[in-house]
C-alpha cells in the first residue's frame, strides 16, 4: 500500500472519528442503517406483490422504434462500477456517506409509491437483465413490473449528485445517459420511466440533504 493510499485511509478514519463524536450524526447514521436494514426484507415482498397484479399497456413510439437487444453486460458493468466508486468516495467523507445513504433510502421508498400508484405492464418484447446481484433483492422470480420510474437510471443520477470530482461526476453523468439508453434497448422500461428518473433522483437528493444537515460542520471540501 503506497503512501497516498495510507494518507487517504488515515484522513478518512479521522473524519469518521470526528463525526462519531457528534450525537446528531451518530443518531442519523444509526437511524439510516436501521431503515436500510428494514427495507431489505421488504424489497422481495413488495416486488413479488406488484409482479402478480395486473397493469395496463402503454404505447411508446420511441421504444417501438428500438430493436430489443440483450445489453445486460454493459448495464451490469456500469451499475456496479459506478456503485463501487461512489461508495468508496462517500466512505472517505462521513457526511457524504450519510447523504448518499438517505438519498438511496428515500429514492427506493418513493419508487414503492410510484410503482404502486402507476401499474404499468412491461413492454411485450422485454429481455430480462442478467444481474445476479441486483436480481437477488427482487425475490424468487424475475420482476418486470417495477417500471415507473427507472431505478437503474435514477441510481446513476444519484451517484452523479453525490460525487464531487469533475472527472467522476462526468463519468456518473455519462453513466446516467448510457443507462437510460441501455434499459430502453433492453426494453425493460418505457421512455417515460427513464426521462422522469433523474427528476425523482434529484428531489430525493434534496430531501436527503435537508434531513442530514446538522449544526456541527463536518463537511470537507
């Protein structure tokens, strides 16, 4: 391990030690961890429930023009490459990790409501995404009705909002655009699901940012 990595790890540990001394940070971190832990067993129950219900078809002229192709591999690579990068970066700054954690939690809760309220049936030529990691959270059968809004696209945009470096933000923005195009090519989402995803991600990010704000200034540039 070179000196630069040692310095980064040492600085990160110092920030976490300082953050943990603040009672509000500690309370919000533990609350967030508890909420995330509560969501995990709810994911498969909810998604298997919505998969079993009837929805309605949607006419999507843009999707109709795109030939259905299996692009599972680039979807998988972008999803987890940017996910690992974002988690690594946010772990270096505790306040940023708290923001990302709450943004992710709020975004998934909002998706529960939007999916429940807008019961679309999936595109007829949908090709299942081969992602053994993500699919594990959906339950025993593959879920196709988790449509409005696109979780893949929204998560990429949340990465963009949380990352700070210019090059990393550019990567996340590219990942958002690429993901939106790829899930359409895979025909796992309608155009409206993808177009609305960044808007919902931004709203969830703003709500999370307002919630995690606390008096002790631990934000590090």
